[in-house]
C-alpha cells in the first residue's frame, strides 16, 4: 500500500473532526463534526460533504444540528437510503432540569444525500454507537460503549440492527479498563474482529475476536498505542489499523503523535507501521473508502500547523481541518 497524496479539503478556521467517508450512488460523501473546539459543548453540528469526481472536489451537501453536541458521525446504508449514526451529548443545564451531561445517539437517513431526517435512537439508551458494519447475515452491527463516573463501569457492547434505528445488544465485547471507541471488521469466514480503545495504561488497544453468534470473545493486546481506531480488511487480506499514535515506537500517552497507518496481525496483535499521514496534535478518527480501481480514500482530521490559542464569542477556538488521503492498494 502506498500513500499517493494528502490534502486538506475543509478548513473554516474552527474545530472540524471525527470523520467518516463512503461511496454511495457514485458519489463520495465525507461527514464530520464542526464546532469551536474538541470539548463537549452546545456548538457541535454535523457537516456532510459530497463529491461527484471521486474525491477531487467537494461541496457542502448538508448541516445537521438539534441544539445538542453532535459528534462522531459514521455512515451506513439500509435499503436504498444512506444513513449516519451520530452520538451526542446533552450538556448540563440546571434551568432545564439537566444537572449533568447525558449521553445518547441519533440516526439520520437520506434519499438524496442533501435532505436528512435526524432522529434520536430509542434503543439503546445512554450508549455511544460507533461505525456500523454489514454482517454476513445482512444485518448491521455496531459497537456501543457506556461509561459512568466510576471508571470500572466503562464497557463496550455489540449491537445488531435490521434498520439502523432499533438496536439490540448481542454481547459484551470488553467489560472494563476504560474501554470505549471500537471499530468492527468482518472476516470472509464470518468471524468478527473488534479493535477496542482502552484508556487504562499502557493505553494499547485490544483486538477481540468472535465467531457467530458473536457471544464469546477471545482477546489479545496490540503492540502499539492507538486512539480513535479504524479497522479495515483490504482486498489482499491485509488488516489496516489507523489512528492517533506516537511517532516513536515506545511512545505512550502525552508523546508527540500523528495519524498513522499499521498492518495488524490478527493472531498476535502486532502492529507494523506502514506510513504516517500529514498530521499532528489533535488528529485521527479516520474513515476508509475503496474506490474499486486499485485506489482508496482515507478521511481524517488534524490540527498540525495551527495556533490554537485564539478566542471568539462562545469560547476558545481549537482549529483543525478535514484531510483526505489517496492510497494505492
């Protein structure tokens, strides 16, 4: 695999982050959160870009907002419609009877990529849902995570849905160690892999594996620190893991980081570096799109090269741009 080019495709001067990408009806779509900064607040909205020329140029197709902090959008398809799973936070507001932050998730569906119907998920409640994947049975699967004030209450669960709106829990992937953001990947034989971010030291992700019906998991610790994980199986069978990781092999939390691509050994959890994307600081949360012609697109965000100490009405501005990398597979 070779990195051909990488460029910023959206940079309005604020915090743009948490990306995903998909090819749908011969157009490339990129979705992400736009806000003042990384922190949970009231300013988070989802922006959807569209490209009719396979990622050469983009136009804003939609902006989704509902007064909550919408974050981490991930694409899926159901029937002939395009969808997004969108986690969100309701910020504390004592005057409205909201004493503390409330975690929930939404789904948005569209027939044309421009007009979206945004709805709160009725189930599950209090979960942050991650990137949906189509399983061998035709259903959608997603990893949802929950957390409480007690760090031991963090856990990642596997959910299944027929329509992207109603989700039912199948199993607990990992019950503790501050586990949270988790990407899924189905293997040709139906086995399901889950790359689980862990916040407890040494902050290395966990690779969990399960055969149908995905209720019993075996796990291995990966060899490198990784945050905002993306996991994708390439046409040649390579497992591609992408996320925020220290530039030096022994680095951990707090070290200089970049969005980095690795080959992941599913048996041992060993991660072999392939390339670093132009990035640094607040970065990662990639999405992958195979164009079907021997090339692929990788969407991500990065705040490298910016002065992030400015302020405007509403708070501190933390500037990050949306980037698009083109790869030869």
